[in-house]
C-alpha cells in the first residue's frame, strides 16, 4: 500500500495526492500536524483512502474519491475544510473527523469506535450526507447547515447525537 506519513513537527504538503490503488494511507504521528494545502488535495477514481494516526491532519483542498471509501482511524483529528466530495462511504473507527468545508457531499457515514467523533461544524456552508449509523461514538451538528439521510443510533457504549442549529 502507498503511504504519506508526517512523523516529526508540523508540515505542509502543497502537492496533489492521487490515490491510484486501494489501501493508501495518510498518517500524522502524535504531536504533529500535517496540512495538505492544494485546491485538488486528494483525488482518485473510486479508490479507498485511510487517514489516521495520533496526530492531526488538515485537508484544505478538495477530497474527491468517487465511490471509494474514506476511513478515519487513529486517535488524531482529520479536518476536511475544502469542498469535499466523497460519494463513497465514510467509516470512522477512532479519533475525530470534522466536515468544515464550503460544501461537503459524502455518502453514508458509520461511526463504530466508542471515542469516535464526527462533526459538521459551524463553518460548513452546506453539507449533505447519506444515512448515518452511530454504533458507538458521537455525531455533532454544531451550527452547520447540514442535511443527512436516516440517522440510526445503535445500542452501543457512549452512542450520542448532538444537534445544534442548522441540522435537517
């Protein structure tokens, strides 16, 4: 599998990332911040991508995976602040994923880790998502203009949905 790893300090990568094969990972180690700063930050033709690690990753450009699955693992935070179009599913198993872009269009979202958090933030002008399943973890709507499909809160340790303003 292909990897992009930030293992020391805070770093910015300004080039585009093309996911050519499934199994590609982008990781930020503990105590680091990796910023992907390109208008077409991450692209693929229906390939899957995993982002994780104990550090934080900020993607300020677009994420376009087609029908590929976006997986968030590790205890760090991934913030998607570009116009993201992940028509495949989003699977969050650990850590935090924040949808904070001008437009976020994502497929179904599944949260499965007790400490997992998915947030549609107040900075998101318009966010849409398919069905959301919270087996364990927390789903937040923090003042964002967000529209999601059916929300399913499964019986699990610590399953929570927090609805602020702007959610439909």
